């Protein structure tokens, strides 16, 4: 018998999954690759992701959307039955930064980073692409 029921998660469940994934996996992309992803909803076995991307390392294209969606599904047991994804890409100037110990001694560098983050925070994000597709079963 084929299971035709479709799973939908509540906003609080989505927020909990999002928070955990961002702290455990996505933080590395944010700090080093200039890309930040967030789970917006999970409805009828479809994951909806918002990705803010500087395009410094990854293009905002279908392949990137598919890879990030697979990462979300593979890394969260609550999403493993997902059959598809919708990813919205938004342009951004910054998704975070990393300082090493020596950087903390350089006041000018700290000021430049703070100013860059302030500027990025004032930037209006613009949708640059929406991609959707089907996912293979992740076991």
C-alpha cells in the first residue's frame, strides 16, 4: 500500500529545526562561504528555504538550491520524508564574519568589519531566483 498522507510542520516545529540547523551546520556557510539558509516552512512534504547569498563562493542556481535542500533533508530526521523543495535566493552583501586572535588586536580592522556589517544590514534584499524540484529518498 502506498502512503499518500502528506506531512506539514507547525511554525514552532519549523523554527526549532531551523535554529538547530543554523547553529550546527549552516553557521559554517555563513562565516566562510557568504551564504545563509533558513527553513521557512515544511508543508505537504515540501521544504521551503530562503537563501541569502553573496555569490562569493556559490552561485544562486538550481544546483546550489538542490545541494542545500539535500543538506537540510539529510541533516534533519523531521524532514526526511520530503519529496520536494522550493528555494528562494536573495542577494546580500554579508552573512557573517570570522576573526582570528590577531584580528582582535587590530582596531582598524574591527571598525571596517563593523561598518561593512552596518551597511549590509541597511541593504534591501532582492529576490534573484526561485528554484524547485523533486528530492530522491534520503535514508
